């Protein structure tokens, strides 16, 4: 970010990949509007960078009005939105036979509708600007189906399809699209796994081979920092020891 300081909105910014991306972009002096449900975590992030423009705000990505308010904060405070990173997500691990319908609904509401709410809120602004960049944290699970993750797989396959459709619809308006699909990463995503055995298995995997969240943040910032004529559409990033 050598020219203009970009205005970037990040959801799911309170921990993991989101927080790591906030830190990396703050070091590049971007103007940041950061959203998550845990406001105290966001405020602590802002305090790490007292000389940077970082605006924390509570947001539940399943609520469109809250997402729109987050985008409005960016335009009111900084006059534009250069990039939106849709990062909020949940990852239940459960076989379909268990019929965890509430869990399924939560997965679709956060992982799919959360991305769509972000697109709906920011796209009219970017079209008017004739520029912008919409990014989403996807997953290797959006490329490969495995047992016990069918609903999560479905949500992440949906994000891939939505983001490719967005690219095809909006590239003539100079709007870039990116999905970054990590494999195992040491984050707090395991907290969304209700089944205790599956949760412990995920924690064990993350501790043994998982990537650091900052390694994914590097990929997101790489895509953002690419020249305006370059659209980095998809990146898959696995730990070298991951077999799926």
C-alpha cells in the first residue's frame, strides 16, 4: 500500500485469521473498520495500534442491518470502501445421521448468508466507485468433500460458486474478487464444533500440523496489494502434512 491508504472492512475480526489480518493491514497503515460479536476483543486489537485508523464495531453477519451499518461506518468515516473481507465462519463436524438441523441452519446463516449480506451491503458502493475488492475466507472443504463435514462442505462450496458468480457479473465494473481456502489452521474455529470427540480431534490436528493464522493473513494481503489490473481469484493453502 504505497499510494493511497486503503479503506478495508473485515468481519470475523476478533480472533484467528481475522485478527491476524487486522494486524498485518494495520502495519501497512490501512484504514480499518473491524467487526465481530466480541467488541472487547476488537477494542483490544485497536489498542495494539494506537496511531492507526481502526474503528471497531459489533456485528453479527447473519443480520443484514448490522452488516450494512458496518459498511456505512466505513463510508461515513473514510468516504469509501476499497475492500471487504468476509471472514466470519463456523465449522460444525457432525455426521448427517445426527440430524443436527439447528447446527445446519447456523452454518448456512453464518457461512453463506454472512457472505451474501456483505456483498449486498457493499456492492452498490463499489459499483458507484467503479472499483473495489470483495474477499472471502473459504476452505479446502470448499474443494474436497469428506465425511462428517457435509454441511460445512456445502456451505464452502456455495461460497466458491457465489464468489465466481460475483466475479463474472462485476469484473466490468472493476471489482475484484478473491477466495482464500485454508486447510488446517490454528484458530478458535474448533469452538463451533459441538461434538466433544470431534472438537478434540480438530484441536489435535491444528496443534500438530496447523498453519499459523498470520500465514493466511499474508495471502489475503497479497491479493489486496496486487496491482488494480490483477485479480487473484482463488488460493488454496494447506499445511504440507495435510493429506486432504
